[in-house]
C-alpha cells in the first residue's frame, strides 16, 4: 500500500520540504535508508545517516538545519518521535483493518447482528444474540459467547475467547490468546477442609480505546462487573481477577496480577510482575515498580511504590541506603555494646 509524502504529512500534522509527491510503501530505521521508506530523526547522534539516506522522506524537527544536501523529502514536525509513533499506529491500523469479508468455515448464531465492513476469519464462532459494530475484525479461531457486545473498529485477534454477556467498547485491540470473562477464583472453605465453588455470575466490561496483550486473562465478576475503563493498556500475560476495576489510562506491564475486588485508579503504572492483594484501593497516578507487592490501600495520589514489600519509594531508598551500611553499623553496635558492658574492646574495633 502506497502513500504520498504529502498524505503522510497530513496524517501527522507536518509540513513538507521537498518532493511531496514521492511515494512511500514502508517504514524503516534512519540508518537503513532504503528507497520508498519513511523514517525519522529525533536524536542528533543519528544525523549523519540522513545525508546518506535513499529514503523517500524523513520526519525531522521544525528547526532542523541540514549541514549538507539531502535526497529525501523532509516532513517538519514539533516532535519527530511522537509523529513517527502516530504514523506506526496508523500503519498498524491500516494493515489490521485491511481484511474484510467472511471466511469459511465460520459460525454465527441466532439473532446476532453484525455491522458494515466486518471481517470474520475461518473457524471463528459467534454465539446467539451478539451485537457487533462496524469495521470490527474477528480473526480465525476467536470465540464470541452469547449476548456479547463489541463496539465499532475493535479488533479481536486469533484465538481470543470472550465469554457470554461481556461488553467490549469501540477502538479496542485484543491480542491473540486472551481470555475475557472466565470464572474468577472463588472457592469457599468447608469444615472438612474441602472447597466449594462459588458461582461467578457477573461479566466483564471493557470500555473504549483499551488495548490488551496476548494471553492475558480478565475474570468475570462474582456479581456485577469486572471493569476496564477507557484508555487502559494491558500487556501480555496479565491476570485481572473478579470484580476488579482498572481506571482510565492505567498501564499494566507483563506478568502483573491484581486480586479480586481491588480498585486501581486512573493514570496508574503497574510495572512487570507487580502483585496486588484483593479488596484494596490504589489511588490515581500511582506508580508501582517492578516486582513490588502491595498489601494495603494507597490513599495518596502520585505515590511511587518500590520493593518486594511494597513500601513508599522514599522510605525504600532510605532503607536501601542503610542496608548497604549494615556491616559498618554492626561493628559500631558491637563496639558500643562492649563500652556499655565494660568489656575489653578488640584491637581494630
């Protein structure tokens, strides 16, 4: 698929210097400099590559001043990195939305409705009473349960399983192997030491503009809904338990887990392998560093949590500084102990 330099400049809000009619059919790194590609320059360390490049166009800062002649057309923008990121997003959407039509074999149940320009891949399954919006893409071997709703422009990749009654918003992106709406981990201990399963009767609601990585799991609520609010971004292999609420624009990295009925605020960052216990609240704009464990409610916004025991960041840094001095502190304690007890001190202590 080809675009002119002028068309690309229009997508990212840039101004063209040079031949705006040159065609671009791929994106690449500035050091590659291949014909008909587009790249960007945001770090001056890579500036030498621009003078050797055969690319069709390069995105640069508005105030970029060339020291030599340049073959590619320039697209001047305020922030080349952000502009190129936006271009990558648009390119990804174009490629993902390129598929249309219905492949066979595939199945759709009774009273289900689909919008315009949808794609249903081979071996995909759509249950009864499902409502699917316009421009939705359902890739092969995806399973959509009864009474599910999927908003416009959402992409369901290969092997995704969406259980009955769940609701997915518009412009969502759900990567391969993810499971939405499976039973939460609810078991009641009995007097004889066994466990009795607690039926999980709720659903999952995913609002607009949410991205979910591959092989993640979002459990349905026991009653009510597990909710992922608009703009949230969830990485691969993340576990969200029953009745959890994830706030707007919160980001969760791989292998993190949030236990049942916990509420995570908006614009939070949960780094890789973070573990959060159930039935607590995490305040807005909280950052939890990798491998931290959180066992208590975080009430103060903009808190940074660090360490295996999940203590406040500044307290952790102070403790870590003391930890490094433990050998010296131990010697001082021994010396003071001998002075207090009138014991003879060893030479060199």
